C-alpha cells in the first residue's frame, strides 16, 4: 500500500498519524501499520482501550493507539 492509501484508512474526522514498516513474522514478511488517533477522535474513544489495540490480519498487524 502507498502512504496515501494508508492515510485513507484513518477516520475522516480524526487527524490520525499513520506509520508503516515491513517486519518479519513467524511465517515470513509482514506489514505493521500503526494508527495514532487524536485524543478527540470519537471512533477511538468508543473502541480503542487506553493501552491500545492490536489486530492481527493476514500478512500484517494493525495497531491502534490514542495520542
């Protein structure tokens, strides 16, 4: 995915910061994507616990945090 495609995953009403890096998992290469939501993000306030949220998907990890 391109940086602009990753940024499009952020909430439309949240100035989230998106980062990505390639890493190696137990079964080979993976993409790790981090989404740091603004403290005012309504979606993150409703769904992301204070310690953050990690979602494992095929070929990668998606990390949500509140900044």
